[in-house]
C-alpha cells in the first residue's frame, strides 16, 4: 500500500526546490487509514485512559495485558511483514495510530518501546531466523521488548557505551555492564542490547531475560510518565547465543541510528497528536469556565493562546504527514526488505529530526498554555492538564536530545552538500551573488497564500545565506560552532514547517474543503510568526559568524530578502480560537 504518487524526492531537497511537490496531508487519508484511526481512538478511550491510575501504580501486568490487546488489534505490527504476523501497512498508518496512542503518554512510551524500539531493529536488521523466532510473539504482545542503549556515562554519546561482549570458546557471547533509563525495563522479556565486542566494536544483540544474569533495577522516581516502567538493566555474564547478534559485529551504530531515525519521526508525530488532544481540553475548559460573568474563551488573551496553539499544531502535523508520505514513497520504490527500508529512513533523517524537534516543542508550548488556560485548576492533579505537562517534558530529552537533533539538522545537510548529494554549495554561491547585488525581491503573486509562498521562498534563501556564510567562514570547524548550527536549525525547522503548512492549506483551498478558511488562517498565522523567528535566528547566526562591514552587508541583505507582508494575525487567531471553542476539539482532524 502506498500513499503518495511516485516521486524521487530526496531528503533535504525541499530546500532547493521552488515548490514542495506532491505532499501527503491528513486530508488525503484513505478509508483504511481512517478506520485504523477510529479503532485506535476507541481503544484508547475505552481501555487505556481508564487504566491510567492502575498503570501509575506500576501494575505492569496490566501494561502487558494492554500490549496484548494492541497485538490483537494489529497495532504492534502495522508495518511489519505479514508472514510474521504484521499488517505490512504504510508509515501513514503508523502515524495515525501513534497520534492517538499519544493521549496517554505513559502507555504511549510502553507502546513505543515495543512497536518501534523492539520491532523495528528486528525487522530492519534481523536474520530470517531471528524474525521467525521473535517477531510473531512481539507483534502479538505475548512477549514484551525494550531497547537498551543508554548507560549512566553515555546518553547522547551513546557509542561510548561500556557494556562489554566477550566471545566464548563455543562461539556464544558473554555480556556484562549496566544500562540506564530503560523503558519497559521492569518487565520486558527481550532486550535489544548494545555492547562493545572486546570493548571496541559496537554491536547489537537480542537478549532474553530467560538467558539468566540479566536483572532490572528499581523503578526510577520520575517527573512524569509514572505509568511507564523505567529501570536500570544489569547484565552479569549474560550468555547470548552466537545467532543473537543483531546486524553485523561492529555495525551496531547502524542499528541504533536507523531505529532512532524512525523513532524521532514517530515521536514528533505522537507529539502533534498530543497537542491536538490538549487543544480540545483547553477549548472545552475555556468555554465552560466563567470569570467576570463570561466564559474565559471570550477574552482576547485566551483567544490568542488557542489560536496560536492551533496554528503551531497545524504546522507540526502538516510536516509529520508530509514526512510520512516521503518515507512511504521511498519505501514503495525500494525492494521493501530490511536494508532498503533502513535506507529510506536514513534518506529522510533530516526531516525526522525536524519532526522530533518541532513536534516536541510544539507540544510543550501547547501543554504550557493548556495549564495557563486552566488557571489554578491547571496546577492541581484533579485535571489532566497537570499530568500532561509533566509527562511531556521528557520528549525533548529522549530519542536524541533536541540539542543533538539541532546539530544534526544542518550538519547532515552540509555533509550531503559537500558530497554533492544536494546542491548546497552551488545554491549558496548563487544566492550570495543575488542578495549582495541588491536585486529586488520578486513580488506580485496575488494568488491565495501568495504572500506566504513568497515568504517560504525567502526563508529558504535565508537558510542558504546562513549556512553558506558559516561554511565559508568556518569550513571544517563548522561542526564545533554549535550556536550557529542551532540557529541554522531553527531557520530550517521553520522553513520546512511553513512550507508544509502552506502546501496543505493551498490544497484545501483549491479543493474547496469546507474548512478551507480555517486552513488558510492557520497557515497564515504560522508563517507570519515563523518570519519573526527566522529573522531573529538568522541575525544571531550571522552575528556569530562574521563581523564589521561583512555583517552589516549581510544584515542589509537579510532585510531585503525577508519582507513579511502586513497581516492582521489577531483576527485570524480569533477565527481559529472561536472554531475550536465552538467544536470543543481540534478542528482539522
Ligand atoms: C523516561 C526516560 C525513558 C528513557 N528510555 C530509554 C530507553 O528505552 N532506552 C534507552 O537506551 N535510553 C532511554 N532513555 C535515555 C535517554 O535516551 C537519554 O536520557 C538521552 O539520550 C540523553 O542522555 P543523558 O541523559 O545522558 O544526557 P546527556 O547526554 O548527559 O545530556 C545532558 C545535556 O547536555 C547536552 N549535550 C550532550 N552532548 C552534547 C553535545 N555534543 N552538544 C551539545 N549538547 C550536548 C544534552 O542536549 C543535554 O541538554 C530514557 C530516558 C528517560 C528520562
């Protein structure tokens, strides 16, 4: 099953194209996708949300039972091969499921530990024998999996792990070491463990608790996610059969990174789903809560919050669906086996990191405003706002911290540019000639969202100006200029998000979608705010790169390139806020 038309779009290439091409949007979901969404939504409402108090009391038998139910519904093996009990569906199907599972962040973490972090490495890198042995039982929820990469001394620097694998005379392995913060750690049956063969070659292993020598530490006392198990995993001379090496010896980084590439995309999508749910809660509360004799939803300050929550969520969601469509199209063109699916994830690793940063930061913004709209009730545990706020904080920390992902976004783009995979160097040089020769900005497109399309085009120029100048100034040293890279990442994130939102809104308007005016409002508000952020980030990046007259010239060029049209965003935010308040839920999905 595929979701987008045949296309050969490559990761990061959107920065160099005038138009976004064929983008997948939530409005293009098939009947099958919608059915999957409905099944998940009903399951979450009927089975997971009522179970939260027991999960938070660490009833891991209930977590197991819920995973088995997920297995019965097919949710654990959405894109796993049918021959092992999977459904072999596209990534859009996984996206609609995780968006809805997100309603309960604790169970979503348990689910992610199984459906992404255990299933995926085996599907991508497992031998046929490993797939046949483990996948059917993991996909049915009969056994529970966990992903054991981090250690006390190696989190972001995961490849510095100290856990050791030593070959035994009979060809088996002995694993010793300690893993930390492992989701599902308290009750998992199998673990994807990363260890260094002879302390050097980073390698992945499938380790069963039943092998002996593996034990779970006590549950961590966390800020949130109290209904998800997080423990250390102690490995003491665990004997692992030779056939349980996952992938190749010394190539564990491939297993780890490709799992994370997909995990980041999935977490970003999950967060967009969480934002949607919280917008519904905030809108309902604002409609019901009266102060000064009227619902607080009628106050402009509250409308501003709701409107901004909707606009940012719209953009996060639009880019997640667009990315899913790109990955699906790449997989559809491939041989559909583990290595080619891993290559598709790698191809869109830049977009996956953008999805992670944008999704997690949008969710934190939305949940913070949700607490604020709830006032005192947002700070006490009688309402979900408080729990959601605590639960979400970790999203910016795991699956690669947002700082690490911010380094990766421009870093990967530059590497691809220097290898000639994307035309970064030529585009940056051409742009330099254009902006420094003070050519006027192209204008005149009065088509719907024409001003926003022009702004997106100017964001791309700004991104190239920032990255091109940094490359020219720092050369090989650029990777140590983290502040500049971070600012460049901010420009790239807003560019991809804005283009995705405008593409989706344009399609809704062209199709005469009943919600077209709201699509238009969301896209226009987002692009207008993004313009301010892009301007600030670009100024900071340029000021961290060059000085004196060169800086003055570039800032003048920036002013010429980035010229937002005047916009009454207050009116548009009110329109969005009134729509969510009237419906009592997020408007677009
Ligand atoms: C609830 C929870 C569940 C988890 N589940 C799992 C799991 O299932 N499996 C698993 O393997 N791990 C898991 N983790 C671990 C998680 O992946 C790590 O916490 C994360 O990778 C960050 O590592 P760290 O905590 O060591 O932070 P550090 O790496 O020490 O980072 C601390 C700070 O320094 C910054 N920093 C670090 N290096 C750099 C750099 N080079 N440049 C700039 N800034 C940098 C970071 O961005 C961060 O702000 C979980 C963690 C939590 C809290």
